[in-house]
C-alpha cells in the first residue's frame, strides 16, 4: 500500500517536470539582441538604409501635399485630403505627424551600430572609423528630416539609448548646427576609414561605396544643410562653408554631366523588400498639382519646360478628392517614378548644382550663380539660358523655379518656399484650405513629455 | 433487459445522458452509507472510478449476503406523466446495494429482508426516498423534475465537483438540451443568453462562425482576454487565425497578407454542440483559481457525452433549415435625377456620373431604377442541414459512446457556406478492480467559404463598402451575353480598377478555410486505498489538441479590381498548425469520519502544458490565368511561430459539514511559464470560498444560502513579450536590415493578477418553484500588461510592462420561477440580468492607446486613462474652452460613448403541455454603443437609405449644438434650409472626423434569440411507422434570431470589424450580414 502511494506521488512529481529548463523557449521570429559578428554588422548597416527608406515615400508625399506638388486622393481615406489641407491645425494624433518615430528609431540604430562595432575584435581601427562615419552620416540625415519637417518647433538632438529618457528640445538652429557638426565629425571619421567598409552597400550607392567616395556623399549632405542654414539666418558664413563642402562632393557641372548621378534608395520586388510607394501602380491615388501646367515656362518652340513633360503625364478624366469637395480636380500624375522599383534619390548632382547657385546667390554673387542656374535650365528643362538673374529677389524666384521643376516631387518644395519666407506663394485651391508651416510633434511624444519637468516639455509640444 | 416502455424523449437527452452522473451507490448525503464516504468529486473519471468500485463491491456483497435478502422490483417514471425514466439510480439506504433502471424505467434489486428505504435519483430530477415495507416486493416511483437544477453537479476545481446547492460561487451550467435546442453555427452562438455573467457576441454572419465570449468584462488589454476552454480535461485552443482576406480587402494596407480585420473564425467553432453533455462556466477567481495563470478570463468546461452500460442505444437526428438576412442596410432611393448625379459624382466624377445616370435611365424606360444591393447579394435563402447519429452502450467493464455528424450551413451570398464533420468516440474501461481507463478521441473537419467582408481600402472590394459608394440606379447583377458582370464605375475615384462589382467578386473569389482537428484524451484512475472513512485515489490525464487550418484565398485575374496593384490575380495560401498538449497528475484523498459531522476532500496535482502555433503564409500576385496556386507571380512569404510551456502544482481542500450545510474550500496553485520573464519562478494563486445553507428557516423559503469567496488568478503574458529583439525592417539590396523595434520587450515581465471578491445568495422557495440567485463581484486586476510610454525621441516608443490596474464591478441575478406545474402542463420561466462597470485604475506613464484597435479619433476608439471606463469609446468632438478669458471652441479627443451595455437581460420561457413543448428565449441589451462606420461610408457617397429624410437642423440656430460645426475655429451652421437632409447633416456634422459622435450610435437591441416548438410522436404511432425497436420520435420546428428590435441603423449591433477584441469590439464596418435561421428537425431514438 505504502509503496503504491509512494509510486503515485513519484509519478506526480515526475509529471510536474522538476526542471524549469523546458520552460526556456527561444525567440523564434526575431533575433534577440546579442554579440556582434560580421554578418550582424551587415544586417545592422543595411538596417539603417531600410529604416530610412521606409519613411521616404511618406515624406515626399506629405511635404508634396503641403508644398502643393501633389495630392493623395485615396477613395477610402478622405483624410488624405481633408486632414492635410482643410483641418487646421494639423491633427497631432496620427496621420499628419509622420517623420518622427522611424527617424528617431534610425538615429538609435545608428548609435547602436557604433556601440556594437566599437568593441568588435574582428574590426581594424580604420574599419571602426568607417563604421562611425557611415552611421553618423545617416544619423545626421535622419535628424535633418526631423528638423526640416518640424522647423520652428525644434527637436531634441541626442538619443539616450541606455535609459530611453527624454532629451530636451533645442531650437531649430541648434539642431541644424548639431547636424552640421555630426556630418563634419563623420567626414573626419570617413577620412580615417581606410579603403573599405566592413560591409557592402547596395546599388543605390554605386560610386560611393568606399569610405573616401562615401565622404563625397557626406559632403553633399553637409552642403545641403549649410545652405538651409544660410537661408535660416546664418547667412554668409554658412554659404561659404557650403561652397567648400560642395567642392568636396561629387558635383559635376561640366558639359554632358549626368544630373542624376547621386545616392539613391533602391527597391525591388523580392519578397521582404519594398516597392517605391510613389510609383503610380503602387499608389495610384497620388496625383500632381495642376499648377505645374500653368507655371511651366516655355521653350523656344513654345513647348513647356522639358521637366514638365518628362516628369508628368495627363490623365483623363481628371480626378477629384473623395468625399465632399475638399480637393480640386487634377488631370496630372507623376511619371518620374515609372516603375515600382524606380530608385528614389537621396541627393544628386542636379541638387548640388542648384545648391551651389543658391549659396552664390546668398553671398550676393549672382554672376557666379548664373552658369549653374542655366545648366539645369538648359540641360534639364530645355529652356533658353538666362542672361542675368536680375535682383537678388528675382534670383531667388528663379532659383525656386529651377528647384521646383528640377527636384520635382523629391521632397523639397515645401522646405524651399518656407525657408525663403515665400510660403504665401503656395496657392490655396479652395477658401477652406490653409498652408501648413510645420508638421506637429506626435501626440504620444507630447503626452509623455507633459508629465516631465518643464525644460523637457517643449517647445515642440504646445 | 428489454425496453418495454418508450424511452424518455430526446429533448431531455442532455439531462438523461448524465443519468449515470450521480455516482451510485456512494451518492448518499451521509458519509457512512457509502463506500467512498464522500462524493465531492464527480467529473467523468471520478464517476467512472466510482461506478467501477461500486460494481465490484456489489458483486462481492451480493455473493456474501445472498441468504438474508429478498428481491424488490419496480418502475420509475416522471411525475405527472407516464414517461419512464431510464438510468435512474436506485439504492438501498444504508447499504452499498443498488442498481440503475432500464430504459423502460424498470429495476430489480436484492435488498435485506425487512423494511428498507430506497433512494432514487436521476440527473434532472429531485432525489426521492421511498420506504418499502417488509412484505412488499414491488414499488413504483415518480420523480419530480429538478427544474432549478439544485442537485446537478457543478465543478469546483480541475476535477472536483459538488452539488449545485452547496456551491459557494456562482457557476453556470448549460445542459445539452439547452445547447442543442436550436442549431447554432458554433458553440458560442448556442451559449448566447444562457450564461449569466458572460457577454457573448457573434462578429458577423459569415458561415463557419466567429464569436467572442467575455466573462465578467474586460480582464486584460494586451494579454489574452478569452476564457480557457477545457474539453474533457483537454486544454483546447480557441485561436483565431486570420485568413489572408486582407490580400483582397487591403483593410490593413497592401503590405500585410492577413490582418485582424479578416473576419476570423475562432476555433471553438470546431466543436459539435451535439457531442456536448454539458458546459459549465467558472466565472469568479475563487472558482477558477485552480486553473492558475490562465484562469483570469474564466474557464469554460465542456464535458462530452459518455457511455452507459446496457444495450446499444441509438439516436439519429436530422434537421433541415434555411436562413435569411436579418436586416438589410438598404440603399438610397433618389428623389430625382439631379440628386442621383450629385451622389454619383462623389463616387466617380461628373462625366461618369452623368453618363451612368443616362445609361440607367435609358435602360429603364426613362425612370431611375432602384437596386437594393444588400438584399440582392445576400438575398439567398440557402438550404442548411444537419445529420447526426450516436450510439452508447457497453457492459460493466467497457462503456462507449460514439457519434458522427455533419452540418452544412448555407451562406446568404453565393459561394459562401460551411460544412462541419465531427466524429467522436469515448471509451471507459475497467482494467483491474482498482484501475480504470478512459480514452476519448474526437475528430473535426470544417470547410468554410467565408466570402469577403469587413473593412476595405483601395481597391475597394468588401461588398457593403462598395454598396456604400454605389448609387442605387446601378444594375450590378445582370451579366451580359458573354457572362460578364457590369463594370462598377463607383467607389474607385473614377478609376474602375480601384472599384469592384461585389456580385462578380463573391461569384469568383475563393476565401476557403479548411480545418482538420483531433482532440483526444487518455486517463488512468487508480484507487489506491478504500475504507469507509478513507479513500485515496490517483489519476493521470493526458490530453492533446492538434489542428491544421489551411486558408486559400484566390482572386482570379479577370476581376474588375485586379489590375489595381499592377498585377493580375491574387492568391494566398496560409497554414496554421496548432499543437497543444497537457498532462495532469493528481492524488485525491477523502476523509469521512463516522463520528464527526463532516466530510473532507484533499486534492494535490501537478500539470504540464504546451501550446505551439506556427503560421505560414504565402501571397502571390500576377498569376497565370486560372491557376490559384502561389507558384507563379510575385510572392511574399511570412512565417511566425510561437511556443509556450507551463508547469503548475496545486492543492485543493474541501470540507462539507453540518448536514451538508456548511461548505468550505481552499486552494492554492503555483504556476510558472515560459512566457514569464523569470521562467523558474512559481507564481502563487490562492482561492477560498464558503457557503452556508439555511434550510426551512423562513416560511415559504425552502433554502437560503449565503456565499462568499475570494480568489486570485493570473493571466500570463503572451509569447514574445519577454524578448528584447532586433526587428527585421525589410530587405534592401538583397540583405535583411535589422534594427530596433518600436516596442521593447521586457525581460522582467510577469503574469497579470486578478483578485476578486464575490458575494451572493441563493434562495429557493415555494416548494422549489422559485429560485433567486444574486451575485455581486468586485475585481481588481493588478500587474495588468500595458505599454509603458517611452519618449518616441528615444527611438523606441513603448515597452511591455506590468503597470496597469483594471477594476470591474458587477451584479448578476438569475430568477427562475415555475408559474405552473400541473399534470400535463409545466411552465418554467427564467430571467437573468447582468451589469458590469469596468474602469482603469492607476494608469500613469502608460501609452494611452491599446495597439491595433480602432480607426482613430475620427471614428471612435478605446483609450487608456485612469478612472475611465476601459470600454469607453473616445473620439473627436468640439468642446468649448475658456482660453485667456475668451470663449474658444476646439476639437478634443474625449469620451463620447460607452461600448459596454448598461445591462443585459435574458428571458427564457419553457412550456410543456402533454406531448408539446415550446421554448422561447429573448435577449435584451440596453446600451453598448457601436461605431457605425458602415453608415459613414454610405453617407460619404450620399447613398444611405435615409439620406433624404429631414435633417434635424432645418431652421435651427447656433444654440443647437447638434447643428453647428467647427470651421477655422468658428461655429458654422450646418445646412438649416427647409430641404436639408438627414444624410447630409450626419456627414456635415461629422465633417471629416471633427465630431465623431454622429456615427457612434446606440447599440441596444431586443432579439428573439431562440424559439423551439417540439412534439413527441406517440410511441404507438412511431412504432407502427418505424418498427418495434424505435423508442421516441420527436419533431420540432425551431428558429434562431428570428426577430430583432433595435434603433440601430446597421444590420446588427453585435458585429465586430476587428473580431475578437479585449476592449474594442464596437466597430461596424461592412460586415457579412447576420441571418435568422429556421430549422425543422426529426429525432429518433431506438
């Protein structure tokens, strides 16, 4: 009897599984954070590019709507029209507050990459510098998108990867200065980065895959930031530095130069990869603003600017916003991303040429700006060259026209008119429309900060 | 034994089937009388075990004591009728002698010489004792129905049970009879209105099911919110696996193959209600504490029918029925051509609108045709049928119960239906005199064609969504000579590839769900020691549940919307493989001292459980015509896998004392799980409960019982919440990118913990003709899993953490009255009432939004805020603020409605008159708001059926808050002209989400849930027609959801676009229409 009871109890204990080893179940679906090896480094390096790419279609489309370049007439989502154009102020609880979380996540990813690469025993010092330069360049670019969309609201600059604590907001100009400094630091690191990265870069970086050539890309971004800063109050010192940076970039304004040479986000139809969200098939509801037609200058033969006819097409019938009358009809659609996998530029030669022109205009050196302006007018637009830029104000008008058509739907115009104080040049299609000047800081960020000390609350959060 | 008299009617088979439940002859209320002393445990294996023990004892005693005994024969019938009662237990009081009645009600046993007392009992009837004087050799006994179910056994733990009259917590029992009165698509539908304390809703009317059971309100936000389902000791999966319909509807965007908006089926639907003997629902924490960290949401214990010794007893049921759309949303009838053009222009453009209106006019002789699309598409009255057959039988050593069945449900739309096949065999076997075994095996196969429904984005494919955009003059049904459907130009912004014709879509799209499932259990029971005062038993139970769900979605290349993504054709193949198992070992000790007025029972057990689920999905676009395989075209694949293991040990102590008046139970369970941060740590969950019965203390009141209990249960985290991971953020240049994910895992995560106090009383009066059960409960869920807010500027936004507090208070009342109980006529009336108030306790630093629920502030959605109802609907509305002394109006996201009903009531009345019986169940829900996004779509395109009704704002001024909107920070009147319309007012007032209140609407309803009229054919007639062996034959006419009264505009306020959801099941967006059903049924027993 006793033996029977004992055996039953023993069976019970056995069934309980005395060990908890069975309870250790791994993470099947995603890698758990662990030590680095070369392949992880490659994944993390590529991860910076996928994360950054993920926000680009949204950026171009959103600032396209704000800058009256585009519309998004998705039938099942009338808020794509109403929330962007008619509901003031912009809703900070979603929808019109993009370009925030993923950008910060990528800044975190860049810092993570550096943190993981720095102690890696399998990397040389040069390789570590190359990783730092790479990560800092991309991190600066993400922060640029943050401040460009938030403008006067400012932004934090640092990310506390260890504790996830909130960092204080600083002014727009401080953020831009921080970006410039980060890019400069990255340039130094790239210069000490040896001959190759310890990972490979995708085809969008063709020609910029070594630390030395990647540095040209870095300098191009630095030039863009410096020119922005020039228009935002820094003035001549920034323009001068911008010209220096452009000189170290991949600018090429010699006859026959490829205006499209530059660095791109790439897409593919492979499983797990992404398509270009600005392509007409991927997103058939993105349409172009009808003002492109009337504003296009005429070529000698009376045809419109080549950039109008090559980047846009007429659709029939015209389309209007879904819902009740919050948009205007348009019969223009973009063709500049003809395939689902057409690469999306990050920065390219055509922009560099116009940046040099802008810096020169900013410095009052209109005659130096004229050849660059004419380079895009003639080579990209097929227009007659200008003989003079007129007044400084006229020169800016001309520059903005060139940027509008040369960099059409690449995410520039809204920034351009705003930083030049010409936001009022954007047309209001309907009396109920308004002109957005900043994208709001997301509600979640502000709700969180509302519980923190005063110095951590704003100014981005009202 | 030959069946001379007809067997009880099949309608009672639920109660009948359990006739062996009161274990005999230990089923005495006096410990000294039984072999086992106590009878606290009464689950199937315990029953089995006891029967076996008794049978053996009988043989031994009979052999020894034959000399001094005499024979008593008799017959047991139902009081007031001549219906014989089979399987009733007849026992000689004070001895271990006893037997069961045969199907014709007769019994024969040997009893001691001299006067004896017989105790006769049967499930569903009240216990009766009869004195048989020394000289009397036969006795006829009539049993009264136990209408109040006082004597049924209710479970009190993993395996224990107790008579309902003693239970110290409110446990709901639903019998087979109640479950199967009216056919249901899935068990949860059959449970609607029968479980006081549970909110049960069907998410749509698509064939194959899809419903939610929520016991006592919201128990979790991020964790599991569904009850634990246990079938014959097997912990079964109730997973809801999305089909991949998102690949067509794009409800969650084009990137995902499948989303929660895919009108998911929860796998409880695989269980055949006809196999079920009874369902018990443990609601409170004290009752379910023995299930530890999976018990917070309540435990639903399903017991299937088991075999009884005797001749094979067959039962065949055939049902035929049909269904019909419960309600249609209608379509606008345009008052004139101009308004038709105006509406059509919104859904396309002016050119197309004019062209289509003219075409419609020309085709219809100059007047605008009117099409009511919803009834046209969902207007079928399909044939449904169910066939089932079962047999039970066996001898003393082997008993079996086997059943097969097929149920076919036709869908309201073409190409939609569901077929469910079930087979089950349950075997009980005595191995040795001390060892018994049980082996159960159930198989299920479901094939559902679910159609397309719910939310949709470009291209718009969900039928109701398309109907919202399509003006009623369009003729969508008629195919041309080549068989092509008309191209619908509306809803796609003038581009037909972004729109669709639902008649074409449902005709050709396949959305097929195919499930194969095996659930099985094996159990060994060993009686280690038995004496009149001590009993020691041990058992080991192994259960498994394995299913494979295959979903195939195929959208052929030629469909109108197919070019929309640049590729023709879409195919999805997805596979969900679920594998679960559980092992339970336990030892039970029962102590019944002769000299002391109590019985005690102690149970110690250990469990080990494992649940694995692997989901693999492939989608291909750009197909070779006619080939639904995913081989060709651009493919994307996803796979996810989860695995969780749990271990637990528990102890339960029960005490029944003072003539069974005092009942006390205490339990403690320790749980650990692979999902917790610390996998080695045991989390302890205690439970205590007690009740005392006052018998005949007050005149007219037979019994008054006070109950009190306190318990703690847990809800362990979900798989993966403990991992800090790098997420794949996509492929680029052929390399997988990795990076931080938005939500950080938490390595310190632990189970949510619920503490609940339940107080109540039960009152039985007027000779058991009235019973009143009242329960009040108060729950506090701490360590609730919520997302802790992190500054988004840290690169991560939230982290799982045990930081929430959820509070729930509620009352449940169940009143049963027997207004008439005369010879030949019985009327039983049951009324149940339930109300719940639930809110968030402290919730600081928490992300206020539960993930993946709702469409945002414009339409209403849940949020988390301290002190605010967890089921509150938040949304935009203009509010007046005083800013710097100035009256300012701004849009704010605030609480605008409550998704939880004010209360629910269920009324069931059963009338039995001779051979006729009628059961009527009415459900009433008051309150419970719905976010009517379906109406919003119809209004967007001015197609709502009531669009042209008068606006409430005709002639209104600014002092009417419902008549102004905010524009540029100023109040602007909506259209107040004498021609202003209702539809335009709603849309204007909503004004692109600035006032969400317009579409958040009252979801109150009264539903005629079940009606069942049954007639038992006289046995003389049935035998003449069907042969001598035939026992009872019953005909019935039954209906489900026959009528609904509701102010709600939509088809049914029970639907849910997001399917099963802890806090946000109030979104109505283009659901598959719910239906009403009528069945004719024939039951034959022989």
